[in-house]
C-alpha cells in the first residue's frame, strides 16, 4: 500500500504504511481526552477496600504521546478541557 495523504486543512500529512519508522522529523499527533487515573496506594486489595488513592495522569491518547516522547520520538497531544 502506498503512502496516503490527508488534505483536510493539513498540507500533505503523510501516513506511513510501510511499517518502517519514517523520517527523523516525523510527528505523532494524538487526539482525544486526558484523564486522571485514581490508583490505589496499596496493592492486592479490592478497590472498595483501598484506604486511599493517588492521582496520576491518564487517558490512552495522552499516554501514547508521552510514551512516544520517552522513546525519543516527537509527539503532540490535542484535546479539549471541558
């Protein structure tokens, strides 16, 4: 399958469909929601039995953007605060 282009207000955003890493200046843009995950402060208990929770950033699109960046790639996150 050849590279495809999206032209909905974005000039020549190339989709890499060859399975390789693309070019060095590739940018992964993640669209979606950012959430707050509530993680129990102790393990091996049910959520109902957990004495407390800590807040951690979450949401799949935000997590992907962070992981791409930690792996050395360029990433961006686009979301909306409501």
